[in-house]
């Protein structure tokens, strides 16, 4: 039989390759024996017996390396083996075992480790004591509390942009500079030239022109398709209410909402400080007065940024009509407050005469909606008595934290 030495060209690494034998399913010596126990054919084919044995597993719950680690062959710091180390660990008191104290450490090393643990324990205890002292107390109130509301009310069907079927052809034709509802105006001739009669177009043609507004005002961002959904509802001619989680999130994250919310937090904080951290009905008057102040007040949340012109939000919701803000829960700690405010915001998907009646040729042409076929069709469908399509309420709701 061939000599079983490290110099033999076996199909596995030599004995000094410790990294391989730590994870191998057998020791080097067992692998040599298993190799020579194979048939001559398998030996000639250099078949590796190491790969044919199940992997060894070892449970290890001690604060030192496992038995098969090179630590026990190369480290000379300790004069004990793995089995002796296990016995030393098991002989410790239960407290040290639970703390995974290493019995191989010197007294100095163990003392340093114990002191470090004591420091960590004191830091944790101090933190827990501080947290127990920092107790947030409830603001006294009967929740939910109405914190703010606009003078204009929710669900106001008498609002001008909620009216429908209320105007004659002759009245509408007189709207706007050059009266685009009538036809088109010839500057050279000085009078209106004959054109299509917009008041006899089919409903589908008017709706198509309404939808065409999306190509100019609703073509980018996550809210770009909301306008089409609103036109679909308008086409149903049922009125009612419309909601969209996309509009909710867009207005919640809008810069004007953040400014309004921060101002409202300031008003609430001042109110609580003056009233021994109880919330009373005077908060409504205080919030209304301060938010509408010409110097220190802020505007209501609304879509007014440049990107809003193109992501459909201005087309869907221009200036909001009514706002209510409720406090669902408030707490205080020293001069800090925290809690949750619930926003209820409403606008109208409808037009009124100021939207399409701009007699002056001066000013921003983008705001002269009567110059667009889409807006003229929208207004005619809603207000001309022969169509009388119903506008509807757009409801936007979200929660914001006070921190």
C-alpha cells in the first residue's frame, strides 16, 4: 500500500490547509483512510471521498471558538483545550453563564470586561430613568376637536361654480374679450365673423374637447390621469363626490400644506400655553384670526407651483373651497406638543362666470380660460340650459402629525 503521508497527491488539500479541514465533513487522517479504502479504479480516477460524506454539525453556545477552530491549534495564550474550556464555563455560577463570561480570560481581562459591562448597564439605567421621567401628558379636551374651519362651508351646492343649467345662450355669448363663445372676432373687419355654433355641438364633442385639456395641463407625474377620471364622473351627470388617494397624497406633501400646518402648530402651541394645556373653543377664533392676518397669516393649502400646471393638479383642484382641521389627539411635555391633525378639504369640479369672462385684453393669457375650446365646452356643458351637466364636490382627506 502506498505510504499515507502529506506528500501523497490526494484529491483533497494537504493537512496544513486548515481553512478547508475546519468545514470539511471529516478530518485529514479520516480522508486519507477513506481514499485508500476505495477501489483501485476509484483511486486511479482520484475520486475525492471527502465530498461523499455528510457534513459534520456542531452545536456551539460558548464564548470561545468552536472545537474545530484553528484557535485551539495556533493560539498559545491558554493552557487548556476545548473540552477543558467547556468544563470551566459550565462550572461558573449561572449569572456569569447567562452573561457569556469567558473563563479563559485572565482576572485582569475579566475585570475589564466586567467594568465595561457595568458602564453599559449604568448608561442603560440612566436612559430608562430619563424616559420614565419624560412622560407625555394628555391635553385636556373632548376629542375630536375642531381646530380650524373656513367661513365657506362644505357641501355648498349654492356656490357659483356648483350651479348648472342656469344660463341662456345669449348670456354666455357675451362673456370674454372678443366674445369667443360667439365665434371669432376679426380685427381687420372689426366685428364677429361667422363660425361654428358651439351651442349645437354634440355632448360627445364637448366632452372630447374637455378631455383635450389634459394634453396641455395633465401630462406628467403620478396625478396626470386623475383629470380623465374626473371627466368620466362629469360625463355620468350624477353630481355627488369624488375622491382620489393620489390627490390626497399630493396635497398632503405640498409645500403650501407644510407652511399652513407649521403655522397651525404655532397657533395651537400658544393656545395650550395660555390655557394650562387644555384645549377650549376659543382655538377656532384664534386660528381663524391669525391665519387670515394680512401680515402673519398664510394661505390655504392649494396647488400653485409651476409643476402643478402640468401634472393635472391645477386642472383638477385650483383653489380649495372649504377646509376643516380636527385634532384627534394631543399631548404635551414641558413646552413641546405632539399629536395628530385630520385635514378635510373640499373643492368643486365646476366653473363659474369669472373663470371665462375676462373683458380686458391685458394680463396673463393662460388665465383667460375662455380662449380654450376645452374650457368653453366645459362651461357650456355645465351652465347652458340645454345641456345642464352637474358639477361635483372633490374631497381631499389626510392626516398630519404634530411633532
